[in-house]
């Protein structure tokens, strides 16, 4: 079984920065990728950024140039650095992990609020 522990959400003013992290624990043989989705009230959950086991990255167009995803393979941890935050970035951010054993595993989510 694998668990994901997210941290780093909170309240930030527009233009500010936040850093999220997500650590996977448990018995994991092969991680194919990790990343982040987000879901705002009344909206669908959408991909924000993802990183594969070979460090190939994918970003939603709305965050390109502002967000950076990275990973520490030794710690089974993925990070999301968010700069120049906008009110429309406010959402619950969900970490995910894709592993051959488990398919996609989700974290519980961390709230990001962007408001002055």
C-alpha cells in the first residue's frame, strides 16, 4: 500500500509564491510518474503539472512559465513551485502517483488560496 502526504498549501497574495510537496510512502516498486491536479469549487479536476520517472515534465498552459515541478526520486517526493500566483490559481491541489503496482494513487489535497 502507498500513501501520499501533501504539504505547503496556504494563503498567499496575488503575485506571491508557494511551494507544495508530496511524499510517497509505502511499498513501491516502480513509479511511472507523479504530479498535481487542482480543483476549484464547481469545476472539474484538471492537470496542473506532471513529471515522469525520466524527469519529462508536462504543464497546463495556464501555469507555464510560473510553476515548476521537480522530483527527488530517492525520497519518492514531488515538488511544485508556484510563482506569480493569480486568484484563478486558487483551488485544492491534489498530488498523484502513477505506479505499476497500484495504478493512480491520489493524495487528500491541500488548499491554495490566492487573495489580497
